C-alpha cells in the first residue's frame, strides 16, 4: 500500500529528527576501512592457502595443467564411479574428456538433476582466505539448480581466478552484481544436532575442485 | 498499530520463566555443550583474521551510517529491486506483513509454502497466520524442522534447536516421520531430514525467506546458510517472498566484503558458511519468476528514535552474544519469552514493544560485557541494557511502586550530609533486633530478598565520618577496633 510506504518513511524521518545529516555519498565516503583489502601472499603461497582451506572444509582437491585437464576430469569422474554426468551449458568443449558421454544441462529436467551422478562446471572467482568458489551462473557455471540438486559437483578453477582476500573477490564480482551469485565453501553441511558437523544435508554431499595451473 | 514480537506480550517475566529451566539438567547440559563448541570454533577463526577489529569498526560505521540515511537507502533499494523485476511491499507491523504475505500466497494459488529459517517470520508469527488462512508452512532448516515437528519453540537465533540432543531429536523424527528404526546418529538424522524434505522442495510452488542483507545500490538480496535448504527454496519454487526488517539494508554491494567476513565467523565459527546466495529481482530462466520483498517496520522506527539505543538496529543476528552470555548459558533461550533471546533479545524485544512488554529482560544480565566484546558490529549491549533499565523505571513504574519510593528516599538521604548522618545514627539505633555478632542474616519484608542469598554487615558503632571528626579533635592515629565495627 502506498500510504504504508509513506507512513514508514515518515516515521523514519521523524525518528532521525535531530540527527545531523549531509549528503549520503559524502558521509559514506568517510566510513573508516582499515581492514585488509589486498592480499600479501605470493602467487604460489596464495594457491597453497586456497588448497589447504578447501581441504579443511571437506573438499576433494586435484591439481592439473591445461593440457591434461580433460584426462584429470575423466579420472575424477571415473574414480567416483560416476556415469550420468551433466555438463553446464556453455562449458568450453576442449576442457571436457572426449570419451565421456555428458548430458547437456539444457536437456536435463529437474528429475534428471535429482537422479544424476554429478555435474561439471567452472566458476568465476575463488577466494583463498575462506576456501570459497563463487559462481555467477553465466556460461559454463550452470543455472543455480544445477549445482544444487545433484550429489556431486566438480568445479574447474583456473589459478588466475584465485584471489587471496574477500575484498579482492568482491571487487572482481562487482561487474556481475546483476547476476544471481552463489558462494560455495565446501559441500553442504549442518551442525544443528549437537554442533556435530554433518556433510551433505540438501546440497551436494561431495565437492571436487580441479585446480588448473 | 499491532506490533508483536512472537508471543512476548503474554510471556512471563524472565526471572519467573528461568526457574523451571534451571531445574532441567538435561537442557542445561545440551546448551552448555553447544555453546562451548561454537565459542571454541569462533575463537579459532577470529584469531586467524588479523584485521578483525578493523572489520568490526568498519561494520559498525557502515551500520550507523545506513541508519542515518535509512529512508534514502530503502528508497534506493526499492527502486533497484523493482527495476530488476522484483516487487517491494511495505508493512507497518506484524499483522500488515502477515496480510501481505498471505495475500500473495493466495494470489498465486498456493496452499503450501516452503520456508528458509527466518527470525523475522517468527517475530511476526507468520506460520500461525498462514495456518489460519489454510496455508501450510513447511520449515526446511534442520533445526527448524526439529522445532516444528516437535511442537517446540526456538531457543537460539542461529541454532534454534540447540537445546535438544540427538536422542531427543530421534524421538521426534521417529514419531513424526514414521521411522521406527531410526538411529540417533546425527548422520542418520540428517539423512532422514534430507529425504523427508526433498519431495517438498520439488513440489511446493511458493518459497518464503528472510534476508541477511538487502543491497541498496544493486537491489540485491543476500541469504547466508549452510545446508542448501535455502538454495532449494530460493531457486526451485515459481514464487519467492522475502520478509525483511528495514534495518537489513546496506548501502553497496562492496559492503558485503565486510559483513560476509564477520557473520559466518561470529555465527557458526566457519571461515565462510557453505552457501551464500545473492540475487537481484528475477533472473530469466533461473529461479522464481515472481519475487516479492516485504519491508517490515514492526517497531523498528521506535528503536531508531532513541539515539542512545539506536545501535540495537546494527544487529546482523549472528548469535555470538548468546553463546558467550553467562546468563543465556544457564537458562537457554526459552526464558526470554521471545523469538529473540540472549543479550540481543534482551534489548530488541522490549524496544520493539515500546517498553510495554518484556520489561524484565533488561535485567536478565550481569552487565559483564562479554556480549559487547564478541559483537561483530560493536553493539554496546551493556550500555543499552542500562539505558533501558532507566527507561523501565522512568516510563513503566508507578510513582507509588515500593522500589521507586525507596529509591527516591535513598536519593533524598544521599544528597544531603545532615540527612545522611542522621540516617546512619537512626540505623544504628534501629538495627539492634536484626543484628547478631555484627551481621544481619534475616531482613524483614522485601529486604529479605537481599539476605536470602547473602549476609549484610551491621552498621558500625562508629562511622568513618565520626572517626574523622574525633581524630581531628584528639589527634588520635586510627579508629578503635571493636567487635562489630567495620
């Protein structure tokens, strides 16, 4: 109701009555931001931190090179005995193993997602400090439900996508602010029963990260 | 206006509600264990964040700034969210919000909704309101499922079922999910919930969520969660309705870099919780194609109007103050009679209710300050508690209340030397029936509340002032010590 809107806004203005106000932008610029923005680690240490933090939250990690990426993906999928695997739409064909029969995302129904053995995507940014991968759900990253319903998620991360700090990550993500975004830090988990961390409640129970360097 | 915060208007006082909880040894063990674990985990991940204090300062400044320009940022959010295909509604109070949400569910022809854990919906009693309209609300957060199936109420703002242990959870699931052979292993209990809810996720057409952050410059909404039930509710239904307090808005997308570092570490002791979802309006081909945000006042503008308590609205609902509070750790959340418990609940609830209910809550604290120390947005809770105690006395107590009269009399005595000294002389004469061996152990009437748990020294035969005067006259070097003198 438009009158409720006006009433709430009016109550806010009258509540702030005596508060000194200037231009919001000017006041905003004066907010102290003395926290760490730029990372301090060299590239190798940054990747090591990323891998360590991923493993710490139960992510299975494999390192590979550009040339052997398709074989590595095939090895991970075979290693888990996965057969029905969906590849995100827009995934570069050259990264996928040729001898593996992927289901296309666009051809997969919700039931297919529910019944498949796993999925393959890339990501947009990864944050070493928190062990996080971020999807902006563009080409190759899949729609949001793709990385949610299946039991296994294999995500390909390129070394140059890994930043050290959260502010560095948010800076890279700013241009995608209009996209839906999902930050993933390890497989789905809960600690609701006696604070015991249990992996895999509703999202994927297994997260594989293939780091390409 | 009908501002409600759960059932707090009819809840007994904290002091009364706490008594039976303190007798429940199992409950206290469960709470102690859970809060110990979270605190230990939080300590580790906070310690590895070398700029923790700088992050807290920035967060506090961002929140204070946002509140100063709250009207501006809400309008900015509304504009951006609408431009991205969302629809923004404004609700003055709980009934208003419930009416809007019920109307939306009916408009889309739903008779069921799936919900992400939202404290705001508990605050306004949304599930009950939907129920009255014939709409079933299914909670999907594991802890909320335990609470809902067990007919219980939440006792913690982050881990609502922390007062239940595994065997109590097993009993609830056995009966309500019809699984007679279920074990009490957390893995099996979690798997039971996964199975129980999966079908609902795929079938129910309307999702209801809260919001951790509303981003003014992009019109985005952010939800922070662990299990993936949130992502299910945010992406699978056709319709999504988010109910959010007006204080949840932050100015920019960039500000998330501060809050997304503070919230998970403070709430669950994780570097980052498994899933953060951000979306802006509707996204073609991905997720719900109808998105509504209900912006809720429900007393928040009253809190805003009190400059000394305004910082209450900085809260990002991490629950760190509950886990560290020596009072909460003894009683758990139910004693607070509100969807918001612990130190933050003790300042949020009475203020939202204009100090008309929950007046006992500002006293449910030892003022030790542990809550302030852990608060990621630096809310000085002890300061606000003391301020609210003052408001309770000034606004609520009648001038004829015995405590108020006693305090007034005390003020008259303590502000005048002659009256103070006369009172000491009178007290010394009047106390004799109560004193034995220099101690008072059983005071009569209301004063008995003091001596029920501690003894009181008798007034000395000679006071410091008397000694000082005599010393000046006689030049003696110290007071004579006699039995009974202090």
